[in-house]
C-alpha cells in the first residue's frame, strides 16, 4: 500500500465517513459507496472523551453537541459490591473532561454530511468487489465493472489506488480473501430500545452500567428525555428470559431489582433491536491495494463504550497511511494494540476484579487509612478513570498500576469470581 491519490470506501458508517472527510480535506479523490440501508437502531450511543478531539479535527463538535446529551461520566452498579462512580475530571489536561451520548442515526448523518462538505463523493450503490488473480505488484482486489460505472466520471473509469473495507461486521474483503480472525472469550447477545418515563441517572447524562443476575445492562441518557436501555447476556440466559427480543428485554427490566425500581413509569418508544455481541480481530488489516477499518478490522465489546472511538481512530490512522505519514504495518500495529489494551481493561470488569478492587478501597476509606493508603487510592482512581476515557488505555504504567493493585489489594474482600459477569 502506497500513498494514494484516489480511494474508494465501501460502507458509509462512522469509520467510513470519518476517513472520507479526512481524505477529502487532504485533496484525495474519495468515493464512498453507500447502499443507504440503515437499521432503525444502532449500538454505540455512548461516546468517550477520546472521541472529542476527533470531532474537533472534523470541525463538528458544536454540531454534535447540539444533537447530543452531555456525558460527565459513568457509574458501575453491582448488588453485591460498592458502586463505582467515575467522572471525567481526572483526564484533564490529556483529554476534555466530558463526552457525549448520541442518537446514532442523526450522528451518523452528521458525519456523512461533513464528509460531503469536504468533497467526498457518495454513490448510492452496493459496491461489488472481485479478487484479482494477478498479485505481482497489482492490487489484490478490484471494483467490478458495475461499481466503476456507478461512480460516473468521478473515478474516470479507473480502479482507485486504494479500496477500503468499511462494511462492518460483514467483513466483505476478509470473506472474499478467506481471512480468518481471532475471537474473544465472550459470545453474547444484546437487546435494547429507547424508553421514556424511565428514572433518569444523576448527574444528568451519567451512563449507568448495571450487573444483572446473568449478564449486564446499560442505561444511556439521550437528548429529549429518552433513555437507551440495553441488556447483554449469554445466549442460554437470553433463551431463558423469553422467546422474542421484546419478551427478553421487558422481562429483565421488570424482574431485575436494580432495573425494575427505575422502570415503574417507563414506556418503550422504539422497537427492540438485537445485536450479536462478540469480540473479534481480523488476521489481516491490509494487503496490496486494500485496507480494512472499523468493525471490518476489529470489534472489542460494548462494555466501556470504546466501539465508536476505535472506528473513528482506525480511520484517522489509515488517513496517515494514505498521506504517507506512516506505514501500513504501523497502522496495523497501532490498532492491534488498541484492541488488545481495551480488551484487557474490559476484562477487569467482566471477571469481577474491578469490583473487588473498589471494595478494598471502600474499606480503606472507612477505616481511616494511612496517608500512603489514601494516596494509593487516589492514584488508582485517577488511572482507571483515564483508562476508561481513552486517555491512558495504552499506558504501560497505568496497566502496571492496575495489575499490581488487583494482585495486592483484593485480599480479604469479596473474591472476584463471586462478582464476575455470568
């Protein structure tokens, strides 16, 4: 892959539109194939502070704020452990001390509009790709004739220098080239919908992550008094909760004590959406004349809300490749490290260690700790808050502090395995 003068992007989600905007701003001839098919509901409504610099780079933070709910932090609730309440104040000055909760359809449309404003050309066509058997110095994949024709004169009838797979979980290029992937430990299902009348979290905009008897749930406040409520659970537990997505979501909302009390006056205002929740990283992210971004390259997990940031960050990193500022290998290495470090951090929440750790801190505060213990408690809180915000997720020092604390401080408290997500 070499710096490209023309790029064709397949797909029109956040990763695709972010890349299209960045490339078009550089003067790269950029065409986006958009089949204009969108589900009614999309996961990824809660953003993290690490997204805000990308919004600023695209020049759309003010427009994003206008269609969003300000997000000051996130809380983790567990029936058998002290609650954990983060705000984003500790991330200053590394990142902004806030994020946004977004209704994804208008947010995705905003990204698309910005890409068009900067000069990206959108083609309402489902692009076809063929494998090129000639590999020596040639592109590995090519647009089919119908796709070239659909672009009109924008590509001047020529193959683009670079094809980008932004088809999400469809992983079009990986399927065509028989590229495998590494799967994570979890293989859950998520059901969610928007509600009105649900008790809203405090402070306004705070996201709530709640441990359930089986699995976990999210509550994401959105603009206009709506609340996105979702449940994530293993497939056997899902089957036990009902036969349809609607039955499962309603059953869990009204039978889980930590949800039911807040749902007394709730009414659902959207259909229930279902997503498979898995952890996956492709064995290859690029090849001669092609690259993958967003979920087509890797998907971590909805826990901690890293998905939209990783999609946009992959676009930002690939933009640097196209501009000749870094190599494709560097792109691959940087994104794999992001996926691995987010997966490692999320593991502390799934396996219960984070709750055992905060129980240990809670006991220290109750027992009037020594000043050194107090300093350790503040240090740990700051580093975990910065890691979940995307500021120190990749910091080896922060990872060492978290790993060391989990090994030393959780003795004499509730064992992590009793607090783990089942």
